[in-house]
């Protein structure tokens, strides 16, 4: 049996989490270019489909093989449903009715849901006071960064807001569900390949029915470059990091990335596009930094001695 996940992330795990936030934060650039010529569901299918091609080609090149067991592929489809198909569709529909800033705040509730769900469904990711406080402070930081104007829309288009919250809840259960791949002995690269392959098979019929992509004009080179970027970097590479972090750091720590994505997107906008940083952006980053420090727990350990009689953490019971 693999050991229980780490409660406090190591420096390499934090580095991977930051890298993942940059990859997913950068997806906003690629998406903005690609949506100028492609409808949403077609873009989603191209994103996961090209990522599936890339990852399935890398698996044998790196001396690995894709699992063939039915139970593993059933888990791939379950993960694809929870982590791609359901949340992608809910967010795409929700953002046609509410502003992206409000959607970002609602999506940032994912770690809050995860703290509660992981406490109930696992035995090695139990809720602690500093974790709960850290999540709430981080969520406040996201709200400050996005700005108070979007909160004026809170309450309107209730169904769209519920859809985005449903996507956050789906990401929560995906993080907990995905813990099983480590126990099954499936390496992160193969897990990422299996998930995006299953997601492509599920989402392709949706794109064909809704978007009818064969009726669209052929996109230009810049659009195809954006599609390749979002598939290779923000999906293929990102999901390898996602499953590697999940295997060792757990679902609660992994989904802290939803706090870091707005920071990455805003900093990339300032550095690459010359966009101006406001005071609220800096203040929001401070809130998020304090929240992450509280969740990590090490700053608190410096001011209080560890309990010598603390019980060992036992192996998680994945759903």
C-alpha cells in the first residue's frame, strides 16, 4: 500500500503547484485567441483531443504502457467525467450568463468544498482549523483581486451561478476520486493520458451536435498556434503535474491551485501584455499568500512546538 499523502507540501511540490498555476493561468491567453474563431465546445474537444494524442505518444517513448484493465479504464472515464466533461460544460454555459470575474470567485470555492469533502471521505486529509481559515482567507483574496464590481451581479442569473458552483464541486470530487490511481499503480503520465482520452470520447458528440464544426471556416495560423499551446502546455503537461501532485500531496493541497491561477493570469497579463496592476491585485495576492501559509502550517509550527503524542496518520480511504 502506498503511504498516506503529505499534510505539509515539500518545496518541490510547491514548485510543481506554482508551475501548474502558470500553465492554467496562461490558458486564458490561448483561449482568448482561439475563441475568436472557434466555438467553445469545439475548442474544448480540440484541447483534450490533441492533449490525448501527445500524451499517448509519450507513454511508449518513455518506456511506459497504458493500462488495459477494465477497472482502470472505468476510473479514467470517471475522472474524465468529473474533471473535464461536467465542469467544462457547466463553466462554458455559466459564463454565457455571468461575468468572468464572478465565475472566478465561484470557481475559487473549490478548495473550500475540498477541505470539507476530504475530511468526510478520507482519513489522511482531515480538516484542521488552520486549513479552514487559510481557505477562507484565500477565497477572500480572490474576491479582492477580481474586484467588488462583479459582486453586484451576485444573485442575478442564479442558475448560471449554481452551474459554476456545480463545476467547482465536480473538481472537488475529481481530486478525491483521482487518488485511487496511485493505489492502482498507474503512473501520472499514463493517468493523464487516460483521462484526456476518455474526456475526448465523451465530449466529441457534444461538440458535433452543438457546434457543427464542419460548417465553420478554417481558422488561421494564430488560432491553431493557440490551440496547440492550450493542448500541449495547459492540458497535456498540466495534467501530468496535476496527477503527480495529487499522488503525494493530496486533493486539498492540489486544489489550492485555484487560488494561484488568478495571480498567474494577472502577472502574465502585466508582464506579457503590459496590463496595469492595481492596488487590489497586490492586496489580493497578500491575502492569498497568507491563506496558503496558514494551510501549509509551517509558519505556525515555528511558534508552537509539535505535540509529541500526536497519532500517526493512517492510509486514506478513497471514494
